[in-house]
C-alpha cells in the first residue's frame, strides 16, 4: 500500500496546487508539509516529488526521456536525440541525461516504456550472438 | 580448414552483419516469486504473448502473459526464476508461445517448450505451431468411424475407441491407468499412428521407466514424450498438454492419425490452480479458478477427425484422471467426464481381485460405440456385452450358492468365463484377429466346459493352434475386418477340437488321481 499512498498524496498535492500562485501556493505547500510531518510521512517526499513530476508531464502532454550515454554529450547531440523521440511520440520532450561507462560508446534513450538502444555494448552483444549461431 | 579460410569467412560474416537499431518495448519486474512475475510498463502487450526476461547476469528466461491489469502485467515464468530480481528488464517478443513440430520431434523426449531433454542433441525443426490453437470447427470434421485399436481385449470389444475420439481413463492411484495408455501406444506399431505421451507433473523416474519401455518395444520410433516433471515449475505443467496437442495437430493436418495421452489432467488442474491463486484470481469450488472447465474443454476439443477434403487426419485424445478413493463426483473428474466421449473406469477392488485390466464394465462407456469397431469384432462382441450385463445383475445371487435354477447357473458360469477371458497381461497387446477368435469362443459358449482356472492356458493354446492351422482365418480378419461364414466355421472347428482335447486331458488326470 505504501506505493499507492505516494501516488495518492502526489495527486492530492497536484490537485490542491492547481491554478494557485504566490501566497496561496505557499499556504498549500505549508499545509501539505504539516500533514506529512504529523503523519510521519516525511521520508516519502522523494517518491512524491517524482510522482508529481510524472503527473505534471502527463497533464501537459510532455514525454520524459532518459538519455544514458558513455560520456557527456554536446547540446546539439542531445537536441538531435530529443527530436528523434519527438517524431516518434509526437509530443513535447524533456530530456534527462546520465552517463554510464559500461555502454562502451553510443547512447540509450528511454521514454514511456520504449527503449532505443544505440550503444556499442548492445551492438557487440548482437554481433556475438550472430557469430555464435 | 586453413587459417586464411577462417579469416575470410569471418570477414564475410562481419561484412554481412548489419547493426539494427530499433525501438523496443520494455518493462520492469516489480515483483517475482513462485514462478509468477508482475511487470510494469509493456502497455501494448498481448494476452498470452511470450516475454523475454533478462537477468542481471545477462541470462534470458521466457515467460507468458496471463493477466493484463490496469498498471501491471501478470506473467508466468517458464523455467528458472530464482535468478530474476526486481527491476530486471522484460522485453516484448510480439510472438505467441509456440513449439517446434514435425518429424524432428518424433522419437524424442522434450520439455513443454519443445527443447530436447533426452541428450540426443538439439531439435532442429522448420515448422512451429502455436501452443494455444482454436479447435477445428464443425464443418471441418466428420464423425468418428474407424477403430483405434488398443490391443486390449476388454476395451476393443466392449468400449471401442474411435480415431478422433476423446476417451477418459479414470481411476484411483495404482489401478493401471498409465499401463493401459502405454499398451495402447505399443499396439500402434506398424499402424502408421503417431503417438504423443504428455507427462504432466509426473515423477522423472516414472517418465524414464516409460521411455525405456517404449524404446525396448520399439514404440519410441513413432512416439514423442513431452515431459513436465514434478520438480519443474507449475507453468511448464500448465502448458505441457497444449504443447503436446500442437505437436499432434501438425500430423493431423498432414492427414495422419495421432494418439495423444495426457497423463494426468488432475495434476494439470492443480498446476493451473497454483498459477491462478498466485495471480490472485478468485478461487471457486475446491479452490480451482472459475475457468478450470474451459482449460480442459478447449484442450480436449482439439481432438478431431478431419473431413476428407482436409486430409482426413485424426487426433485421438486419452486424458487420464486420478481420483481420490474412487470419488468420481469430485470437481475435476465430473468436469472431464462431461467433456469426453466416454470413460474407462478402473477400480481398486477389481485390481486386487486379480481382474487386470481392472476395468469396471458397468461404469465404463464409449459414446461413439460400435461405429468404431471392425465388423468381425462387432459380430462377436455384441453377445458379450449382453452376457456381461446379465452376469453383473445376477452376480449378487451367486453368493447364496446352491438353490439356483439351471438358467441362472449357466449365466453365472458364462459370466465368470468371460471375465476370465478378458483378463490380459501388461505390455502384451493382441491383434484384432486373435481377440476375435478368443471372444468368439467365450461369447458363444464354447468354453463352458473348460474349467475357469484353465482358461488362460487354453487361450494360449488356441492362439498357437490358430497360427498353425488357421493362419488364413487370422489373416482374412486382419485384412477385411470381417468374419465370413466360412472362416467362422473353421474357427469353430478349431475351438471345438481344442475343447475336446482339453476334456480328454482333464478326464485322464482325474483317473490318475482316482488310482492313487
């Protein structure tokens, strides 16, 4: 039930903060924080934040793409990949980047439940598979 | 092979190779245990699609989608699930679960995924059939009319099985259910029937013993054994009968005759119950899920006799059900009895009385009936059924012994002899012609003068004599399936001669004992 609770809390906060600005928003956040503190739920904040982000993205029709590459990519390259995802999904894209040396080279992009694996590691694995057949 | 050649072929391989980057659908394991995994993502996955699980170590395990829920997908894992962890990647394969079919699987022992487990090398087959197939429809079938000879006297005479029929073998443990099925397989030698034995949740030792026996009798040449052992996951037990059926369907579509044995469906139901409960489907009667009837009916509906335009192939199904203490009114037995076209009921009491096969002639039926019998057998067995039915009715009186009228006494004598004649050893299936001759003798009262204790020996003597003197009669029955008047006369003479001889020997022995 813990996971569900995170979702419910995030949804509640999102709904309460809808269309509120400045002072009003501060009050909502303060109330929410007090509620969390009273019910010993402060440890759930990171989970609630990621849920909140997801809610925001779905509401605005934005796709969150995770881009993992072997080394830091230039802005132009990231832009290219974002465009690729944009053409695939026909939605606005927000890219988060990360690095992983195990990929050897290239990059992996994840969005929704799709994955495009353009890494050297994946291609080497494929080659190994073909040669052993 | 030279070094140069090696380098060149490698080069060629590398030139041909093209890296393909494509969009794949992946999910993540949320929860795993007891052969079941809950997977997030995979929003466009199909029901009963194969999934590819990838463990952290890079090993691949396959699974099948069973539940499509709002936020997750429930799947069974086919194989080792111990290495799977939360967060492992799951890929769609966009394929329904399928097994290799064709000549390559004949004579092999395979698991329900069609992988060899007999150590005779990989199974290379071009053709694959989906495990779950819709049963042939009404217009593609024709009614059952050919006999599937089991070589067991009591079955071929009283409850004949037709090609394309579904006949249930039901009984307690240790009543000879499997033995009956194995005898039926052994008897298909030279009859151009492909046999498939599906062992569901059986002990590996039992399967090994059966395979050894089939090999010894040469039956393995036309048999495939599909084995989901007791130690393997319930998911494999669950798909085993469907996989075996698909392997049989291939040959049916090719116009051949197939015999499939499901040993046994009670364990299959138990495996399905386990999967269903783990997937949190609501339990019903005896904790089986609501669709356990459909699980068996859609499997057994796939048994069919195809019409001649479609090749006229057939798939005969012999499902086995194990009852607890003879209780055929439990959930699974009643279900399967109502699905099948008749049942062979084996009883513990009969088994220990020495009546083997321990077939209860009162409770066993074949709804296809004599449509699936050779004319010769029909001719001699008709009387047999009547006599046996009357014998069962009168049997209770026999307990009181003495003051019975002659007619009743004769009836009881006849019944006792028929029962004795219908006994048969394991692994000794008989040709139809021999069955016809001994049943002819019993049903027409020719054996009334032979003591019951001598009948087994008499049967052997009759077969030897028939082979020596009446070979043409046996051959003509085998060939035409009919017992002509001339042949009947000849058969009668041979039997009478033997009975006469038997009487003389009896008489001489009696005299000897008198002198002493």
